[in-house]
């Protein structure tokens, strides 16, 4: 193989190596923590917190209502007892009782709404719990295949690394230096129909001649990549 062809082969192996590393990293992090499961756990925790908050409000509302009911009853008793003779006072107390009854009815309404909310919150907890279970089941069933993929990619990475090292060793020091000096990525570009396929600028005829001979490293005049005929 000519120097530029060796460099292209080396570059392809390096790219393959990077793809494998990315895949391995992706699968490793998926195995460490499945995002669907993590998301499901968070959603369940949120739903439980919401349910607890509503239950707390419901208990407080129960306590308040009980206190108001007791006060209302004692006022009604007083009103009916006949102990109060003063008409103004009677009217006032009657108004107070009516007012208490009205606000008590409002509290009952509010309590009913709160109970509905509590039911919905309970339902949300059940649903979140089901979804989490599904995510866990799916994650567990995906795991063996992921582990198999991981193992085969790890094995492939070892081979590709060895191949890329071997390919690099075949490259002459001059060509290695030329490759390392290219500042754009990837450093080697193929030429097709007299065009650098990386930047699409036409290669000069003298450049094409040198490329066809293939003994020297030829750079693209525009992007600076090392050229190789496709
Ligand atoms: Zn170019």
C-alpha cells in the first residue's frame, strides 16, 4: 500500500475505534442506570409526595371541621335553651349560627373536593408504580442482550486497537508526521472526480498526477488534508 492509502486505512480504524468506545460507553451507562427506570422512580416519588401532602391537608381539614361542628352545636343548644331573653342578643346569635352553618357547608364542599384530589393522587401513585414496574421489567429483559453486545464490542475494540497500531507501524515516519500535522479532522480525505471529498474543492492537475503516482503525500490546497484517490 502507498503511504496515503495506509494513512486512510489507519484513519478508518481510528474512527471505528472511537465508534466502538462510544457504543461501549453508552451501553455501560445504560446498564449502570436505565434512564427510563430512573425517570420512573422519580415520577413515583413525586406522586407519593403529592399524595402525602393531600392526605395531610385532609387530616387538617377533618380536625378543623370537627372543631367547627362542636362550636356550632354548642351555639345551637344555647340558642334553643331559652336562656337568652334579650331579642337583640337572640337575633345576633341566630345570625351567628346561620353564618356558621353556611361556612360549615362550604368547608364540607372543600373537604369533598379534597377527597376527590386524594383519590386522584392515589390513582396517580398506582399508575406511576405500574409504569416503574414496566420500565424495570423491560430494562431487565433488555439487559442480557446489552451485555452480549457489550462483550462483543469490547472484544472487537481489542482487535481494532491492535489493527490500528499495526497499521500505524507500517506508515513511514515522514507520513506519520504529515498526518499528525494536519489540523482538521479527519486528516485524510478521498479524492473522486478530481475533487477533495472533504471540502469539495478541485485538485490541481499536478496534484492529481502526484496522487496517481502515490509515492508522495499530497495535501488539499484548500483544506490541507492528506489526499488519497478513492
Ligand atoms: Zn480539501
